[in-house]
C-alpha cells in the first residue's frame, strides 16, 4: 500500500468518526490540518496516533507500533 492510499483511508476514517461534529469536507480547515499531519507522519517527521490513523495503518498491513522509519519507507504512489 502507498502513502497516498494510507492518507486517503485516514481522511475517510476521520470523516466517518467525526461526521456531524467536524467538517472534513474538501477545502475545510480541519481537512487541511489533517492532510498536513498525515503528510508529516508519512514522511517520518512525527508520530501520529488515534483511531483513524491506526485504522489506516492496519489497512496497509502495519501495526500501530510501526516506527516512523517504517512508515517513511513506504512507496509514495
């Protein structure tokens, strides 16, 4: 699985988890911040946590204990 796919799953999970409470629609501030956080985590710059992130990692065959280096080593696309 690619970083692009993980980010896609992460955003979809956020939309599902916070439906009606947080606006994650295209162009929203919340979505832009989530994209920045996901990109930083996928680059190995930060360790992201939370149900949505862990679900996205699981879909990629990674555990929530995956290291920043393991995540950063994934293919871009």
